[in-house]
């Protein structure tokens, strides 16, 4: 048991529980109404995990004798490198690691780091639970053709009992990536509910006011100010086409404004997280040059609209002097190719002028022009005119039509895969 409460009550707690449980005492979680102090309790929980869970793993004590640095659980290590990158580059970052059993989400907004582990939201051992939590219609809204429900349920169960299998057909791949979108969406939803500003604090200072809900507890996650979205885990890191990884993250997280997209190429982030504790700059350099696959940049005007209209005018001056310009129409997506410098391997950059409709926002407020620099990558620059919040059309024939349009524009799957009715 860990006691993280009022220090004046510690003696009574020790007298009452000291002989009954293994009692740990740490600083108060909330020393004053206006401030939370979660770190001491988190570190104590981490220490107990390492002592009572990790220590039972075969060979752990021997490994400890070899290591010069502390051994870290994988989610903690991934969180450490994302936190380090955000600090060094002074950016707001969001990372996700989707596995077979769980999906971990990490974020740094307003300098505050948060991590959530969504148990039972994974792509193999927990895939049945994803299907159950999301429901069949929510999964199928990402599939551009009809699939038999009984066949779908059999595929889900087979994946659960044979977790190491990978899709053997294009149809299976499309379905698996549809499930992945929902797993990511549900995990992100949980993360936003956890990553909140201090609950119960308002301008008033009376006890009654301090503990009323009001505007307190608002999520820290702000997709408009997000600078970088990082994906990891087999379904993202090893997608057959990098465009697939980019679109899965865009559909699940719905970034707003201008956001860089990347994936962990070979699941190096846990190791770099440990390295960041020893040498931050070295970990950051390896992370940027050898770990990340830079996908490009997503530009997504945010706001409500009706009917077919131009959401944004854009002018993007590419490095060679060529200019891509035009209007981004509602309900459409556009891909502008922008890759890497052939000598350095660093993503190329382009100057972008974005002029949103008066009801739309790309980062400077509704109707306000943004002049910025966008980064290229394996995919390039994706202009997303589907609005926020976004969901595919509910009417089946229109949904299939729009899905095929978006998938074709971004070259997500071979054309033959989309010919299926």
C-alpha cells in the first residue's frame, strides 16, 4: 500500500496499517487545492512494479548485474524518448504504440507529459475486444466494399487464437487496418479523458467552488497545436505501404491544422528511451536519423461546413521552384509529393501559404491566413478537406464512393483491390 495523503495523518496511518501491509509513504498527491504532485506516487508505483513483477522474470537479477542504467518497462521507455524529443525540440508531441494486447498513448502538451495504457485494445490477443468495443458498423465504415458478417467474426476469432498471423490477401489487410483505426481511436479517446488540467480549480477559492466541476478537468490534448504525431507497433511500422500508416493515424487521431507524421521504423523507441536517460542528445540524434520514418505533413482545416465548398486556398512552393496551388474542396483529399534530399536523406521542406474559408481554421484562427514551412517524407503533403470532427458518410453507397476516392488519391492500395463490390 502507498499512502500519498496529508502528511499530518501519516503517524495515524502508520499506527493503523504499518503492521498489516507493506506500507510506503510518499508526498501528498495534492498538497494544496491549486496544485497536483503526482510524480512521487508514480515513481513509487514504478519501483514496486520493478521489484515485485519484473524481478520475477527469469534472468532479471543477472541482467541487472550487467546493466549500468536502470532497466525500464517498454511503455516507460517509449514515453521517455517522446518526452525527451518534445523537450529538446520545444514541440508538442503525441505518440502511440499499438501492440497485440494493449495500445499505449503518450503525449506532451503544454509541457505536461501523460501516458495511458489501454488494456484489451490490441491487434491480436485483444482484437475481439476491439471489435466488441467499437462495434461492427464502426469497423466496417472504413472498408470500401461489403463483407459477410459471419466471415468477419471468424476472421477476428482466428486472429485472436493465432496472434502471430499476418494478412494473406488484400481483403484481409484492408479489414485489419480498419480494426486498427478503431483500436487507435478508442485508445486515444481514453487518453484524452485522462490527460486533463487540474480538476476542481477555478478562480474561486472557496471549498465549494474549488470542488465544483465547471470548466475544470478539460483535456490538455489540443490537436491544433500538435506538432508531431508518431506511430509505432506492427500494424503501423510494417504496413506494406507507408501511405497506409499515414492514413490510419489521420483517420484515428484526426490531427488539425499542420502536423508532421512519422512512424518508428524498427521499434527502436524503447531502447532510445533508456539511452535518453544516459545521453539525451545522442538519443535524439539517433531517433531523428535512424529510428523515425518521416511520412510527411498533414494539413487539415478545422471547422464546420455544409455542402460542396472550398475550405482553403493553398500555395506550396516546392524546393525546385515548382508551385502547387489551388483550392481544397470539402470532402476531398489531395497528395502533393515532397520527398527527401538525395545527399543528406533529410526530408525536404516547402513554403506554404494557407488561406482558410472564414469558417475554417488551420492554426491562426478562423479565416486567418497561415504562412509556414511544411516537411516532406515518404508520403509527402496530405491535404485533408474532410473537416473535423470527421466520420465517413453513413449512407452506404456514398461512403464506399468517398472511401475509394480518398484511397485512390493517396495511392493507399492497388487499384485492383478497390474494384471489389
